[in-house]
């Protein structure tokens, strides 16, 4: 059975279809968009097996496609790779009315989405996310970006996809560590405003990670519905609603920066540790029950995700971590908005947090 969720954005609304085995039936949805032309499928080398399967399924349905295979990893979100990708798409003759397919994780989705935002002043694209993180977060909502020497995601555009196809079965080839990291973004939706979903994660997180198909389908559909609601309410992150999705990201970003944005700490692991720190900071300031902060930490430990600085392997001082935060692109007029919590499912934005206080809190955390 297909779950269909709509991102309601007026004439730019689009469907997200979620179904086990959907990749095998992707031609049903892509053939009408191809309109007899060759579809470009952009992927990375680790996802090539799925790209080949998609190419074959399209060919069987009479749809021509051509794969563009980029190197895997965060470094693909670069000016050089963007330029090379645009050149390849132009050489393929992609027109403004065409749809380019992004088949991969958040890296592929972000760079392909940005290329499509600027190619011929904008062409369409379809997201077929292949990591859990991309399925529950980055493929929905139209944030596209590349990195520069000055920082992550600093160059980009809002450019919504025309369609998102989510097949949880592609996660079977995803490395276990990437799956767990993506799971942090699933739990995040419960922590933000949905305590019942957090309780569901406590009960079923292990099964999801172990490969239970029903658990994966339920969690992905639940998370995507939440993301679609948030994006429809605040597409361009201007009224404080979409900013809630940054829970754990300010602390997490500092840890990722300290780890050099390397394999030592991948994004979802930074988010997990960051959420634990945001709850611990809230509890330390009497905003949130200590039991709720403890529940967050216990859940991360139970699924093998870092619950703080020590587990994330970060030994840096509070001052040094806060210095990383000062380079956050959300910094405005000398203040940094923090997502804090009054409890599980009760996250709020606080623009009054004193960075010296954050540094002292971090110094007091176990290393
Ligand atoms: P990723 O795209 O680098 O994928 C992680 C790894 O898994 C890569 O090595 C990739 O090759 C591999 N992989 C992907 N799918 C696979 C599969 N099915 N089987 C085997 N290997 C597979 O990373 P990610 O975690 O998906 O995304 C992280 C990126 O997403 C970051 O650049 C981040 O900034 C961005 N992001 C964007 C948004 C947004 O709203 N646009 C939101 C969150 C994160
Ligand atoms: N991943 C955060 C957002 O889409 O706003």
C-alpha cells in the first residue's frame, strides 16, 4: 500500500509517496514526467547498484535514462562538483521543463537540488532518497545547498522537488552507522512536539534499526507527515516554525566542527549528542524535568548513538565549542537562537541564551 503525503505549497505543492519496493515501480511515476525524453539520474558511487536497477526498470517501461555518478561524501557538495554536474546536465540537453532525478542521500539531494535551482534559471527535480536521514528530512522541504571553505550549506536556494519517492527497502544496503545516524532525525520529531511518537521510538527504535519493515514504514511516514506540515507552515524558515527542525543542531554543529566535519562524527550522531545537550542545558536551567533529559540520553545509548560530549569523543573546552557556534549561519546581531525544551515534545526557540553560560555548561559536562 502506498502512503501519500502532500507538501501543501499552493501551485508548488507536491506528493511524497512511501512504499516498500517503490523503486521497482518508479517507472509508473517517472514515465509521465520524462515525456519521451531521456531522464538524468544523478547518484553517487555507493548507490550505483540502485541506480542500475532504476535504469533497468525504466528501460523496461520504455523510458531512456542516463546515470551521472558523483563521488560519495560531503566533499561532493562543492563548487567544483556543482560546476561539473551542471556541465553534464547541459551536455545531456536538460531543458527547463525536464525533471532530473536525485537518487542518493542528503549530499546528492542537496547538490542536485541546487543544480536544478540554477540550471537554465530552474528546472524540475525528483528526490529518491536512499538514506534514512534523507527519507525523513532532507528530501522534503526544498532546502538545497553546497559547502564552501567558510562553512557548510552557505551557498544554496530554496527549490522544491516536484515529487519524492521513498522506498524503505533501499535502506537494506545502508551501512549500519549511517542508519543509526539517520534515526536521530526520526526521533527529533518526537522531541520537538510529539511525545507519543518519542514513546513509540522508545518501544520500536531497536526493531526499526534491526530492519523491521513495518516499523520503518510507520516511522518514515510519521516523520515525513510532520516535516510536510512544518514546511507548509514556514517554507522559508521565517516565522519560527521550521526553525524547530534545528533541535540539537546548534550544539551538534559545534561538535561536528570540532571533529572537523569528518567521519569521526557524522551529522546524525552530532544531532543526537546535540539534542541530549539541549535537553541537559534546559534541565540545568530548570526549564525541563531532569527525568526528560535523562530519557533522551537513555534512548540514545540504547540505540548506540552518542548522548553527550564523552560519547561523541569531544574533549574540547566550552569556550572552544562556543567559538564554533559563533560561526553558525543562524548567528544574527550577536545572538544565536537555541532550541531548548520544557519537556519531551515541548521544544521552543530561545534567542536570549548567553553564550558564556553555554560555555560554562559545556565545561561541566563529563568528558
Ligand atoms: P550522504 O548523502 O553522504 O550519505 C551517507 C553515506 O551513505 C554516503 O557514503 C552514501 O554514499 C551512502 N549511501 C547512501 N544511500 C545508500 C544506500 N542505500 N546504500 C548504501 N550506501 C548508501 O549523507 P546523508 O546523511 O544522507 O545526508 C547528509 C547531508 O544532508 C549533509 O550534507 C547535510 O547538510 C544534508 N542535509 C540536508 C537537509 C535539507 O533539508 N536539505 C537536511 C538535513 C541534512
Ligand atoms: N532540515 C531542516 C530543514 O529542512 O529545515
